[in-house]
């Protein structure tokens, strides 16, 4: 069983903070101070921990970025232990973040944004028919402006490249990326990720933006509801 808790990253201390930073450093080439600094720059972090052992097995962090009449929910620090990477935990964090945003920033147009490291991560775009960049249509100017805001705010102007509507970030170097090459051969659903970010094997990340519709929110709600029901069923079976 996995517990999901929410924390203010800037207020994290002691053992929990060390566990989170250790998990991040196991995936990315970061010093302990760098890991802590990236963590503290977020507004909220979801921590996924094994109930019995207390081991931190995953995190998803949120940074809210205001831009004119829009609010961008940046999802970062998305790291999960290998044995939990097939679980649908990210949907839970996305849905909860969306609800918080509705109350925190009423009336704002909502976008999600994320730096994608692998073709497998890019496949989440299938849930968002209007994700950008995409091969079917040009990125609208409004969305491209949001992409630039996120790139500058999160990565820094010196750490990304822009070509038309493609933004690639190169300041997060993933460790052990080819530890098991057979597992990294999972293709993106349309082949677009590998085409526009061929150096993803080196750790380069593709900046993606997702305008949110009610249909997609309903699907996220269903995924979260399904997770809660399954968790309750397991607890009842153990009782």
C-alpha cells in the first residue's frame, strides 16, 4: 500500500526531506544542495510512500505560474521507483492540483506544463488531444508564449533551445538512463517525441503544454476515484 501526502516543499525538514532528495539524486545528476534547491522552488509536493516501511517511492511537485488571464500548473520533480512506474499515481496529482487551482485562481484559464524526458512520458499526451507541440497543427501564439514563460521561469534562459515551436531543456541530466535498454525502447504513440528530441537519451527534455478541457478533467477524476476504490478494497481484504 502507498500513502499520498501533500507538503509545502520550503517547510520540509529532517528525514522526509532527505528521503525525497535521495530519491531525486538516484535519477538525476544532482548534488544534495541542488536537489534541495529545486525542491524548495516548488509550491507543493505530493509524496508517495510505502505504508509499512515509510520508504519514499515517488514524488510529483507543483509550481503555479500566473500569466495574464491564465494560470500554468507546472508539474516537476516527477520521480518514481521502478517498481511503481506502471501505477497511475500521476493522474491523482494532476486532478488534485486542478481542483486546488480552481479554488486558488478562480476564473483563470488553466494549462498544465511538464518537461518530458522519455517517449513513455510523452504518451500521456494521448489523454490531452490538444497538447503542444504536436505534429498535426501549429502551436497557437498564446500557447507558445506560455511555453516560453515556463522555460524561462523553471529552466532559465541559458538552459533551453527554441526552434519554431519546439523547446528542449538540457539542464537536468538523468542518471542510469540506459540501465536497462530494453525498457527504454517504449515508443511514443505517434513517434513525434523521438523525432523532435533525438537527444533524449542524454537527458534532454521536451517542454509540453496541455490546455485543459472538462472532458479531460472528468477522466482524471475517474482515475483518482478508481485508485481510491481499489485502495479501500485492499484495506477491507486485509481486515
